[in-house]
C-alpha cells in the first residue's frame, strides 16, 4: 500500500499541494482529476518519490528511499527519452539503467502498444503521440507493483488510446496498483475504482 500523510508542496509563497492524505492499495486503480494547475502532477510526483514534499511523508509498503521508489513505474507528463536512439534502443537502454536489459519485455511492450511500425525509428523523428507511447513503455521496463501515468493520453491518437486502455486493463487484472492523472474524462475512467478531484491543491467533493 502507498500511504501519503499530510503532503504539502510550496514554491515560495505559492502552495501547490495543501495538506493532502490518501492511500493506494495494490490492485486498486485511482485517477486524479482536475484542471491544469490543480496540483495533480505535483501530487503524483511526490507519491512517486520523485519530488520531495515541503511537509508530510509518503510510505510505500511501509518503506521510504530508493528501495521503495523502485516499486513504482512512473511515466511523467514531460517526455524523457534518448532522442538520438531508436524506440527499441531506448527500451533496452532504460531497462539496463533499471538493472538488466530485458529483450523479451521490450518486444512485449512494442507489441502491446502497437509500436512495431516505428520501433526502428529514432525518437526525434516520431510524432508526439508516438513519443508518448514510447515514454509509457520505458516506464514499464522493469519490475514494479504500482503504475503511475501522468496524462497518458495527451497527444495520443485513437489507436494509441486503445492500446493504452488495453494494457492498463491487463495491468489491473494482474493486481498492480494504478494511479493516473487526467485533465478531462477519457476512455480510461471506466477502469478506475476511485476518482479524486483536485482544485487549488485540495481534494474536492465529487
């Protein structure tokens, strides 16, 4: 279980997230809904142990630190890839950084996210939607118990959205905890067990 207690994030006098607490269980799927600037991405970054909170703490299965962080597969909204490498090379490179190159896993994700037609292309020659799919695949290279996607359908075409919906359904069925952020309702909402709405860094009544 991921447990967040009293999370606050301040940037100077601006409070991006204000005293939020929540849990995410293994096998549970939760979506954070809200407009741009509502605090969704900031909250997700803190839950993923990527961003340090000003106040509060996050426990992942009762743990903190690097070991706890490794239990989360996190695909941020900002795409971070090796631009000069191909899609396949990116998957191999990122899996190596996570511990071990996994060719079988890479081929599985290329198939599931329908990236076969552009797997040999350099990332800097891909469309925005294709880059988003690669970014998601990179996050999923490795072993994890929780899957975090920040705005996974941003810039994605209909086929890409269908692939992401299908792979999330499989991840949910496999028992992993899933956390998404969404600006607007999408085809992913029916997969979610809970919806949490944010406004001005606070949870809002549904």
